[in-house]
């Protein structure tokens, strides 16, 4: 099972901590964040990782290496200084021939306490070209941006975490903000054909636009998860993750 980690961003919100290193190498509980992330992936059925790097990517490559010490096979796609956006990075990975027929994708600043293998199984069961994990956020940790319909919604006694993303709208421009109770959790699954068909071969492109279009066409399955996400995109987020990891230990 393959997972792409998008870790090429400039991390401007975390400066000066990221003046001399990429965000994925920020220390969390005494270790670089990427170590926590890769260990979690290896424990949850991921075997192959594509690290999409850019800003100070050579430092990340030097630290992670081939991934063997984490029990993973790691390949790299380097955007260099020409950052192409989250979808553009996937298109570059496609051009380099490293994407499998279907894959998971997450972000280099996200720690997601969810079973990646179970998400993969749900994606295969959903039989749609893409799946987004969602969390009932209701504005607590960030702006909610998903309208989610669980499978069997409306049927007496029906229940299920797998359903459909009725609408993903990062900017909440198409419906009232009160309609959005869920948030993109930060882990999705895609068929390679989505990248080939929906992302331009050149220039910048954002996954938010791809997911918006998929939700409008009915092609985006949703899987509700129930433990909050963690991130190191802010100093508060980094501190909360350290507290959570200490409690787990």
C-alpha cells in the first residue's frame, strides 16, 4: 500500500523555526516529526512512501534515506524551488512514474491517529475514484469545509461511517457556513487516473479544486473518523501534539 506525503511547502507560518530546516524535521517530543509520521504509517499497513519534497528537501532526504529503518520503501519527487501546489506535486509524481494505480495521500505536517489500512479498505469498498476522510469538527479546530452524508442516511436504523462527500468547499463559497459540520481530516485515497485526468500537466494546481470538482460530480466517497487530527502547521498545534504523544506514552 502506497502513501504520498506532500512535504515540499515553505512553512512560512512556522518561521523562524523553519528558517534552516523543512517543517517535517521540526523536533516533536525529542524527535523529528517525520519519524513519528513514518512509524505510524509502517504500523498501519503502509509499505511504500513517496515523499514529495521541495523547500530544503535535501535535508529531509538525508534524514529519511531509503526508509528501511522504519520498515518502509521511500522514493522521492523533488519540486525544487518551483513549487507546484498540492495537486501539481502529484502530477509531477505521475510524470516521474512513481504513482501506483491507486494510493493514499497525506500532508507533511499532519499526524493522523487513524488506521491507514482501514481507510484503504474503505476506499476499495466505496468503488469511487477518490475517498476523503472527514471529521465532525463543527468549527472547533479549524473552519469546517465538508458536507457529508453517511451511507444509508435517512433510512430507519441505518448507520455507517462510510458515505459520500456531498460538497467539499475549502472557502465555503457555495453554501452557508452553517451547512458545513465536517472537515477534511487530511488523509485521502485516489486512483491514479484522477491525477492524470483532473490535474494539468504543467503549472500550479491545488488538491482543494480537485476535491471540490469530485464532490460536485459524486465521485468523492467519505469516511468519517472519530479521533481528532493533529498538525504542526502552528506552534499551538505542535505543542498540542507533544502533549498528546506524552499522554499516549
